[in-house]
């Protein structure tokens, strides 16, 4: 069951794990509430090291201003620490909006580009709790009230009529025994006969196996089996591959079914199923998105709030190395865009950077202090990048997210204007643009249908044309094109993708961690072997076990709780939530735990 409790002050969600790791026994007894924010400190002069001017033991340098860094800063400043965030590019990281430059006239804002559209499943708990604490004019629940609901998911298929997956389902799951659980799942996954019955039987059997498996079997067996192996994909129909194998992997999280662990996809699949069935009161609506571009609705109000609390932001500063003395980090070396170097001292350091940037800090001296950090270099990253099409008319393809099943580049999209407040043409661009179709490209290595090349080998213009063509090939069921060329005003591709004419290939400044089989053993905890260094990022071990905004937020809370314990702080630890594990499955899982301990397969594994 979820490990959340009600605190003495009535705030839900703090877990036993957070209480034990965030404070020692003495600290737990003395926890009385959140700390108060302190005043700001002067900026470090370029080229020399300057200590933060705060009471001893209370200064924190947060290296990175993405989702993890902003969360860590938020939690720390509320607990009385002096916090400075060092960010090389832009606050918000991959979650931020990216204006399309030079597109605004008449006092409007530039057309809103983004790394990729934001999606907030109802089983996210850490992100909504943070949002609730960010003030927003007119919103009783702060930024959280800027989330709006889509009605569900449209599955555009190449081999039959499109399917609609509602964000909530009528049948509730009966979890009390394997037979009724299977019957409930069959009703939930009724896809109108689009999947051959014998193939649906395989899917349902494997899903029941996972749901009734013990947590020990998840870690020891399912972690080392790919999603394709579990669903026995070889020889199956295209509909089976597109709908049941790829929909929860390539389409949503850029994971490859042939390499991602069943543990990871199974955990997320269980959360989706329980959320859609309405079985967890704490979960929100399954398909949620923001009512404005991300910076307007979330990131900018968040940064303003943190500044008001006393957080300092040093922009254009990238962490280049860490200095150690006596087994502790004494300083971080920074470099700005012009190449000028400076240093910053602090009592505590939180590395809140993407995995590929964090590992660049692991010098032999750092690895001598914590050899396990070397395992991070075995982790894999892949590409999931967005492109936005700005349209002269509204084209509401669906009242929610669209998955283009079978598209070579594993496309998903959302028609934004229908969910955003105000009139789009009045707020953005030159007054002629009425909608923004935001598309995520999740497969950059499969040849497309126009140029026969993978996205990594296409120019930016070719990417735009190819993506447009792939969507049109799956929309409208073979009739007139849904997306007409004359309706396209312009497009915007994430500037992190850069074309190299010499190599005839793209580079990507913002890849995404991918959970491959067995990779959990290589992922670090938030607490390192260096007593004043903590890790926050979507690569850190978390309960949600997937590279998402939610895991980045959860990891930052874990890092802050570890820091509080190391600092012997009396401040109350951060709330940490766990995904819901149904108590009704407990008896079956206990039986399986005994079988797994005895080296036996699952009792239903034939």
C-alpha cells in the first residue's frame, strides 16, 4: 500500500521512509515545521572563489536549474538554508517553454515553442504538491489550478479505424483473485476486436502475471526482462505491436520495447490502469496538461516565488569540476558562456544536472571518494524532442493527446489552443496564428516515409516535412488530409537539435535517460559516499522508476532529506510519496514472494 500518512499538522503524504532518512531519531522528535527563508547573498565575482555569506553549515550550491534543481531550491529555502542555483542555459530545463524568436508583433508574445509538450498523469503526486505551493493570481491552489483535463487519448492507427482510450474507464478492477482480475482487465482493454483474440490472451496473461508478482520478483526477474520479451512480440500482428507493445513505451516515454525493462514499464502500466479505473482517491485526472505555455503557467511563477523567498540564481554558469579536501567537496568550478572560470564555495552541494553532464564531474578524486558513481557511466540516453506547428486555423484533432501508432518516428501530439486560456491569435505571434500543434518525436533512428532517412540524419526542414507527412498518413482514415499545407504558418524545432553539415547528422544537447534492462543497479541514490554531495535528477533511483518530471522532483526531495539528516537539521523533511500498491493483491503477492525465495516461477507462469 502507499506509504503515506497524515502528519500531526494535517498535511498528507510524508512517508515513513522520508521520516527515517530525512531526519535522525533526535531530529524527528524536534521537527516543528518548515524553516524560514533568509536574505540573498552577493554574486560571485568571475574568476575568483567567494564564499556565500551565511551562517556556518547553511549554504547550499545547487548545480542545475531544471526540474530537480528548482525543486531542491524550493525545499531547501523553506527550511532556512541559503540557496544559490547555478544554471548554464535556462531555468526549467527540458520542461520549459522556448519562444520562437521574432514572431511577435503588436505587443503580443512570441509564438510558444517547447522541448516537448507537458503531460501530467493523475498518478503524479510530487509535481502537483509542489505546484500547490506556488502562488498564482486568482488561483486558490496556486499553479496546480492551471492544470486542465483532456478527455482521453486518440490512437491513430495504420491498420484500421482510429481508437479512443478514455481518460477514465467505466469498469473498476476486481483485484481479489487472478480470474476476476483478468476479466476486469479484458473489459478495460476492449479494443473493439482490433487485436486477435489469441494475442490479446497473451497480453492479459502477462499483465496479470506482473500485477500479482511480488516486489522481490519485480526487482530480481522483471528488471532483467525486456518489454518485448514479456509480451512475446515475435510473430505477433502489427496491431498487437503498435497498440499493446509500443503505446506505453516508444509513444509515451521514448523507451525501446526491445531494451526497456519490464519492471519499469510494468510499474507505469499499473499506475495508468489504476488511475484510469479511478481506484486511487489521491490520483487526479489521468490526462492533464497546462492551460498556457509552460513558462507562463508554471516555470516563471515558480522562479518568481523562489526569488521572493531568497533563492539566488546565477545564470550562464555551468559546473565544470568539483574540488575535494578531506573527503568533502570544498568548491565547484564554474565556466560561463564566454569561457571565464570562477569558483563557488558552499557547505553543501546538490548536483541537479542531467546524467550525461553529471558524469563529466566524476574525476578520479571524486570516484576515489565514492566508487559507485562510476556505474552512472553505464546508463543510456536517447532522444525525445519536440516540434511545434503553428496553424492559421484551429484543428482540434482530439480533446487530448494523440498517439500515431505505427509512425516510423513514434509521434505523439496535442492541439494546444483548445486548452489554453484566452484567444491564441490575440496573445501570440502576428495575430494570424490560431493554434499550436505540439508534436513529440520519440524515434530518431528509424527511416521515415518521405526521405527514407532517420530523423538524426535529416535537416531541420526535412524533419518538419517528414513529421507533417507521417501525421497526415495516419489521420483521416485515408480521406482528405487533416493537416493542410495552406494552414501551416510556421514551425519551431527545439534548438537543442543542431545540424552538422560536415557529418550530415544532428546533435542533441538535451537527451533523455532511458531505463534499459538491468540499469537500476547502475542508478545512484540521492545520497552519495561524499558527505556533503547529493544527487537530484531523473536518473536517481526513485519509486516511479522512469525518467520524468515527477522522478526529477521526487529525487530532489530525497536529496534534500538526505542533506537535512547530514546537517542534523531540525527542519521537517520533504513529503515523499509512493505509487499506490493495491492491498487486495497482497495475498497473491505474498504467495509469489515465497515462491520466488524458493527459486520457483510465478504460480501462473505456464
